[in-house]
């Protein structure tokens, strides 16, 4: 018994063997028990979430938030936590103590940064309306916001870690401020695109999958990136437009169109009798109203053109689909040809009359 006590009082690197054994037990207990508790809580949280989902009820924010933070807790952080508990028991040499302190501080603030980014991601998820968790906008919008959040959170965590390690960060912040101004001037185009991307993210003038017309370019949004937005044009090629240029342009979003207004002109000959001209608006209105998903607006004789009497026709197609509009106009044109032919109304086309000189 005395020999065991003597052995336990034997010193290794300034600590008794007893202290080393207690530190090892504390390390093993922390590294085994804490991950086990974490895994148990995560399983319970998932079961609770599935229970709410089976009921069709929204998951309470607190349960979802804590579950996501637990899943973002890395095993490296748990290992460092166990190491911290063990080193509190030991009296380590200054150089070794500084090394352990460096590892613990850096690991802790990296884990805190992971938690911070996940908190931002959770907040963004909660901003989406119900049923839109996989909305096309998320592919572009969240990428931008998460990038900015990650950059800000990790920068803050690095500065705090340096401060905890005794590094004077005030001169560093001053240097970063001056350097930041120089960098901002050098990359102002990139920063302009970045802020434009944030504007697109927050204002949401369009989303992935929307059909746009930008100046003379028409296409479907494939990706909203940090610097540029990519469209798949009607011709099949991919068009890349910087976000800053995109916001400066007049963008037409056809996907959000509720209905399509169409204006077209009917030209009839000057020889058409007046009573037939008076019948044209009623004929056109009847043909337009006979088409499904249309709303007639007006038909008037508005212009005396060089070779025709021009009626202006306005109607609405009650849907944004271009194919629906094309089919409707096709049917209207065929019906107009048939109706006008039956009433003897001729469509006008450019003609020339030859005038003969009078005989001498």
C-alpha cells in the first residue's frame, strides 16, 4: 500500500502521478460523456421534430434552433473541452501551458463562429414563408447572405481570439481600416457587384427560374451569384450579367405577369362601305370573347393610313404563358379572316394606282 502511495506521489513534469491520473480521468470522462449526451439530445430533438411534422404542425423555433446548434458542435471542440478540463488540474510548464491555451482559445472561437453562422442561417430560414423552404430564390439569395455573414462572424471571432491571447488588436484594427480603404478602392467594381447582389437578395426583383427581359436580352434565371447573374437565353446560350449592371437596367419579369395585354391593328380598304365599317368593332369583340381566357377591351377606327383604314384592337389574355397568347392570337386571326370574307370586308395592303396623262 505504501509503495502505491509512493508511486502516486512520484512527479512527472512537475505534477504527481496522482494528478496525471485524475487529469486523464477528467479528460476521458468529458470526452466520452459530453459527446454521448450530445448524441442523445440530438436524437431526441430529431424525434420531436418528426412528431411535429407528422402532425403537420410547425416546429417550435427553440427546438429547431437548439438542435441545429448541437449538430454544428464539432468533435474537435469537444476534444478541446476535455483537454481544458484536464489541464485545469495540472500545473504545466509555462511553454506547454501557452501552447494548450492557444489551442483551446482558437478552437473555442472557431466553434463560436460556427454557431454564429448557423444562427444566421436559421434566422434566414425562418424568414421564408411556409412551404417555401426549397424556393428557387434560396439558391441565389442565401448564398450571398451566408457568405457575408460567414466573413463577418469569422473575422470577429479571429479578432476576439487574438485579443484573448494577448495580442494588441487596436493597431491591427487601425491597419485594417487603412488597408480596407485601399482594398475597397482597388476592388470597388467587385464590391459594387456584391452590394448589388445583396440588394437583389433583400428586394427580390426576380428569383431563380424567372423569365426576364433585360434591355435586348431575354432568358431564364439559372443562378444568382455574388458577382453575377446567369441567364439561359431563348437561343440556348448562357448570358452572364454583372449584378451592378443588372440593377442599372430595366428588367421585365414575365413570370410575375398576371395577364398579358395585346394591341394589334386591322387595316381594311378605303372602298369598304360605311355600314360595314360600323360592324367591324362588334365582329372583333365577338371573336375575342369567344376565345377562352380572354378579356376584350376595345376596338376603334383610329387612323386614316396611306393605304388602309386602321382599327386598333386591345384585349387581354388571362395568363402569363406566351404559348397561350400565341394560340389565342392564332385563333383570332383565323376567325377574323373567315368573318371578314363572309361580309365582303377586304383587308388592305399597299397598292399603287397608275394615273394616265390626259390626251392632248
